[in-house]
């Protein structure tokens, strides 16, 4: 949660997202020095597609990961269609 706050995520959002698998895998990547990882989940990451809003993992993962790191998340939409998105880190370490 400290890292989430240090990259500018509001406290309540940082606390909520710290329990989500996407942020846990991103933190693991940083701790282990992994530049890229893939994650398979049974849905899509939380959060909408509104730019500039901190509503969920969809918005926060790129802000959390350092530049040069990529987390690709695979899942399924509510309609049962495949979903894949590569989150490219934007944080300055």
C-alpha cells in the first residue's frame, strides 16, 4: 500500500486495490525485478474506462508499475468474450 500512495493513488483507493490480485502481482514483479508478467483472471480488471479517474485496477496498474514494466492481464468479459490488456508502467521507479 505504501507504493500505491507514493505514486499518487488516493488513500482509500490504495487500500481497496491492495487486496486485488492485479496489484499484488504488480508488487511481486517490482520486488522480484521482473520486467513483464502475465496474469489470467476469471473476469476483467475492476474499474471503468474513464480517463483520469482512480476507480479501479484498470486505471491504477499502469500508475503503480515503473516504466519498462508490463503486466498483461487475460480474462473474460461479462458476455463471456476473451479479454486481454497490456498495462505498461508509467511510474518513475
